[in-house]
C-alpha cells in the first residue's frame, strides 16, 4: 500500500520537488500546506502516514506545527526539512518528536532514505 505523505513548505517549488521525488518512488502525496498552521489543519483532516515539514515558514513555523501535531497525535511521524543547518533547530526538532531531519537543497536519495526509514 502506498504511504500517504503531507508536504508542508512555504515554497511551492520545494513542494513540487519533494512531490516529484515521492510520487516517482511509489509514495502518495495526500496533501500540501504552505505554512505550519495549514499543515496542522491538513494533518488533522488527512491523517497522513508521514509529514515532511519545513522549519522556516510564515504564520506558524515548522517546530510549532510539529509540537501541535504531536500534541494532537502522539504517534504522528514527522521529518523536518530546512535550508539552515542550525544545530539548535535540529536538536529542538528531534526533542519535539521529529523522526529525522533533511537539509535543503534536497538530494533525492536522502529524502527517500529518510522516508523509508520512518514509514517503510
């Protein structure tokens, strides 16, 4: 069964790139969100198997969204994405319940490795 994935990134180009990588490899992109608040909303609506969450977004950043999703569903699986290799954010993400962390620009094999590790 194809895994349903929610992509949450404020850059449409990034969402398109990730969607392309995932769909070519048999994953189903259940939905997309352009900020953390929409990501939380979509998560509750779609109940995806996995969320790929950007950290730096308007309205609600990825870490706040991650915390909100985990508060609503302790079993939620979230992989954080960010262009900034800031250790503090990576650590905070993991402490807040993220399963993995991907750095932009994305390498397709790294995205797939992280997704496979978390949802198979």
